[in-house]
C-alpha cells in the first residue's frame, strides 16, 4: 500500500511537517493538475520531494474537470476533447523540459487522468477526441501517454462502480467514433469516503468494496483496471465526518495505490 495525496495547490506550498505529524507517514506519490483551471508551478515537484525527505517521488498527472466541454456532443465536443488533451499533454511536457519530472526510465507509458466530476454526463464525442489525442501524442518520436479517468464511484449490488454517465460514455463511444483510440486504460475512484479514514490517520482503505468494470468496445470487451483510490478529502472530513485538522490542516486529499501497478504509470520527480 502506497500513501499519496492530491491537490489543486502547489506542492511546494504545503506544510509537509504538519502533514507528517498528523499522518505519521510521508506520501510516496501525488496527483497534480496540469490543465483545466489549475496548473503546476516552477520548482514545485523537486521542492516537494526535498521537503518530504525524498519520499514523494512520483506524480499522477490530471486534467481538471472542464464540465462544459466534457458534456458537449458532436464535432464540437470532439474538437474540445482534442484541444484540451493537447494543452494538458503540452503542460506535462513543459514540466519535463524544465527538468522537474521525467518519464518512466523503463519506457512504460504514463496515464493522464481526466477529471469527470459527479453528475457530469461526459459525451462520447469529447472522450473520443480527448483519449485519441492523449494516446497519439508524440514526444520525440515516442507515444508516452495513455488515457484514464478519475471520477465518482457509486454503489450497486453491494459494490462500487464508476458513475453511470462514465460507464455509458465508455460503452457507447465505439458506436460513434470507431476510428479513434477510445479505450480507457485505468480508473481512479473518488469514493467511498468512510469517516474512519478521516478520524484515524493510520486507517488503511478497503479495496475489496470495488467491483470490476469492463468497457464494451467494437467487437470485444476490455477490463479497465482500478489503479488509484482517493479515499478522503478535507471537505468531507469536516462537513460530513466532523473531523477538524484533517491532513494537518492542509488542503490535501488522501489517496492510495495497492498492488495493482498504478505507480508504474506515473511520472518521476527528478
């Protein structure tokens, strides 16, 4: 089990000592936005690595939830997907060019995560344009990225699955955009958030509550692995669970990855 955080703030602005005093552990990776209303700051990744005693070593790159774009159907939605994905990938590459981050040394791809907020009915057109652009983004003759989705999960039959709008999009996109690379290569869940995860900093999140999701493609099915789990955030900790001082008073969501290999699809901090 690897501990992690995600935030819209600069990782360099976090009081990591306060976080450690609360959690009694350093994060090993962090989710960070590269486009869509939030972006990285100069020097933040190497600074965060230093301020966590070298423990925070990987970054999972996200695009913020541009809900208006994501809900747009037809060619306009497809074009928004292309434009947003291009901007996100360029932002990631700029952090690499600034010698803040590197691609995996073994040549593995990096999953770029699209934030689909609760209740957003993401259009197949947008996903097709976005996913195809991420998958085919060329960097020095290499295709380094894979498309994934960070989203709300909801319960069904005693287990948790991606919200229905995401399932519907992924299972119908091949009908409309069969020539695009529309496969989702990973999931990052934002639920469930059990209050024990807020009150007990040492609590280990339970991954057994999740069901398996399979994407229907043209002619076959593709099991989409769940790699990452955001299991508590400050708003829920305070407003739902009544817990003050969550994450040492920092604006940090808590995440984890288990033995499914999610960390291998991340950027490395220099």
